[in-house]
């Protein structure tokens, strides 16, 4: 067991692992962000209060914007946009939140609509920051019921934006004066000639260098957990908007003479069309979760090799990583992050290639992936924080602030449980799980990756079948009772679907790896991932005769065997995350001389 991170030469396997995780466009899509966020401008700054940290995140957002050749190209390229979130989340959760709002929700909404203001230079150059106001104090996941109104005035052709009651105040947008002048895209109910045409988006200047625009009110929300973003409660008192403020398109337009037309008959679908950037936002949130987790794991794995503790022989010290109880958990986290990263790549590509024929299926895939990945990120971050002991509690060591920031990704762009519940209902009706293998389980080895991957599919099929049976057998004339009875099994089916899809992404990467050693390590990671989740559901697999009792008993021993094979390669696997040394060594925890590095950060008496 090595006790030092110093290597005579980097492992030749690392480039192949980087290629597997990031693809052939690593140097174009990922390396520029990795280098930028490894510079001094993005290092942890001790001693700032929350307001100062929020202001710093805006300053950093401008640095990001200055690094871009074209903000429009970034907004239009979902691969590049998610890559930004992966890397920014490693150094500043507040910056990641602001980037998602400004580039995806705000600029993305402007660019995706047919009718929008022509002059965007102030926003593209970030002389003004964009924000997005959709949810209201009384309407979160029920956003289709928003109450803010934008009433068309026939005589002037203008719109009057108004908050009719306290429940209609816009909840949690970053609308304070921190960060300079701001412009918002605001979701409001379009009223024309007294008729409600549904919820649309409107471009609304909120503030300038002198303060808020007349009729705009933004009040800071109480202190919350997570990244220090300037979240506010925001309302409008009959704010007048020009005729071109409506972001229109096929889903709705207002002519110069005040006539409304739409190619979409449903007001609900008009709203969903208007806020379509929320789906891309889910991809950005899952990117942030998996990106930050990779840094947490890289730091925790380094620390486990440099921090020494008592060994089993009197007077001898060994690295923390020497103990199975320590390294097994970190290696399970490694398997999870390789799996989550590769599945995220696959989902991004699927969304990039989708068309109207498979849009609903792709939206569900994105939603399920966002829930699973951000939940896995929470588990990995928490594990890494604990494995670093007291050092993991300090914000300057990089990990402690991650779980709280990740809670925002779990809730943003649709609360995970809510979007999974929606997906569960859709899957009960229209999802086809993989068919059971014709090969009898007896005689199969629990150490065979293909067999384990099949078992993940079996779990999905079993839970989905149970959910359908419970829905059919529920109390008649009681839709809520029937759904509640099926919900548990249906949500289990969604989780099983996610694990199968994610596991398949890693299994495919292992099979297709051109480098033999990289393929072997990826295969071991897949086996560890699958063994862990098959073991968690071995009861239903045994009951449905998809496993034998002997196979179930062998799972723990097989997991232990795989962990043992991965132990010597833990550092190589985290080096495959391609995190620059400048980033890792900016945290005392990531340095060989972590004790001295930490002591240099301690204040005076």
C-alpha cells in the first residue's frame, strides 16, 4: 500500500479512462472549463459573509462570460452548457446556479422563441444579468396554475404585468441589486379582451444602476441552506411592458391589432412549450451534481492515501485507505460516479438528437436521470465528507459545502420525487421493460457482468408488473386510492429503470474500451455497481426465481473480491476524472503536505 501520491510517471491507463468518461471532444468541451476553474480567481476565499459570496459569484460569472467566444453558441450547444455546469460546480455552487439561470433559462428562452427583442448586446456582454421568474409562492410544481397576469391593453398595444395577490409573488428568483442591473424572463398569464390564453413568457427589465424599476419590488428571502445566491420574493404593481415583450412563437402570438392566435389548442401545452428550457435545465442540474461529486471523491481518495492512522501491528501506522471499511465505500462511490457520468453523457446525446416523435420519451428520460444522478451525488458527497473526518467539515477543504448546494439541484427544475412520480405514472401506462432471459438462472455466476446486467432488468420488470397489478386491483371509483396503492411499486420501477440504463452505459464503455487495462477496470466498476444494487433487491429476485439461494449467498463474497481487485487502482480511477492539479491542490485536503497547508490557513489569535 503506497503512502504517497508522488508517482515516477502517470499511469498509462489514465488517458484511456479520461477518453471513456469525457469522449473524443474532451479538449474542446471540457478542458477549457477545467483550466479556467483551476485559476486563482475561483479559489476558495476565507472570511467572506454570504452577501459577499453572492457578489463574488456574479463577478465570477462575468469572468466566465469574458472567456466565451460566443455566448449564443454556448446557449445553443447543450453539450457545452452541461460541461460548464460540471466544472463550475466543483468550485462555486452559487456561480453554477447563476450560470444555469443566465445562460440556459434566460438567454435560452430568448433564443428559442420566434419573437424577441433584437438588441441583446447588454445581456450577451453581461452589462445586464438575466434571471428567470416562473414559480410563485403558492405555485411550485403546480406552475401551470400561475396567477401573475400580463393584460393586453388594446389602445396602446402594451401589456400590464401585475401580481394580484401575495400567493402570486415570484418565489426565489435572484432579483436583488447584487450583481448589478438585471432583466428577467417572467412567466405570466396572458389576458386579452378578458380572456385567459394561458401562461407565456415576457421580457421584463427589473433594475438599472439607480435601483429597481417603478412597480418592481424584490425582497430578500430568509437565510437558507446551500449556495449564497440572492434569492428574493418578487412582485409587480401594474408594470407596463412594450408590445414586443411577449416571447411568442407557434404556441402563441399577438398581432399588431391585438388578435391572439396559436397553433396549440391546450393552454397547458402552450405553457410547457414556453418553458421548454426547463428540460435542458434538468441536464444542467444533473451535470452539476455529478461534476461536484467527482471532485469530492478525488479529494477524499487522496486524503485516504496521505492521512495515516494506527495499524494492526503495535507501533505501525498505515494510510486510512488500507482499511477495507474505508476504501470499500470510496470504491463503491467511484463505481457510482463512473456509472452516473457515462449515463449523463448518453442522456445528453439522446436529448440532443431527439425530435417531436420521441420528445415525450426523451423528456421522461431526462427527468428520471436528473433525479437519480442528483440523489447519487448526495450520497457520494456525504460519504466523502464523512471519510475525511473533521477535515471534511471545513469549507476551505472543498467538500463540506457540496451537499447543501446539491440540495438545490435536487429541487430545481422540478422536485425529484414529483418528476419521478410523473414518470412512474407514464411508465405504468406505456413503458416496455426488457424481457426475461430464456436462460435459467441456475448455473449463472454472480460474478458475470452480463448476468448482473440482466438482473437489473429483472428488477425493473418485477416492480413494474407489481405496480400495474396493484393499480388494476385497487378500490373501484377511487382514483386516488388506486394510485396511492400502486405508487410504491411504481417508484421502485423508476429507480430500477435508472439503474439498468446507467449500468448499461458503464457496461458498454467497458466492452468498447480500446485500452485493455481501462476496459478491465471499467468492467470491475460495472460489476461492483451491479452487485451492490442486485444485492439490495435480491429478495424480490429470489422470490421471482430469477436468482438461486446460492447466488444470493455469494453476492457479498463477490463484492469483496471485486473491491480487492480495485484497491490498487483507486488513485488511477480518480485521476481519470481529469481534475487539474491546480484545482486539487487549492484545497489543503488535496495536497501531500495537507497538515502544513491547513495550518497556513488558520487565522491569528
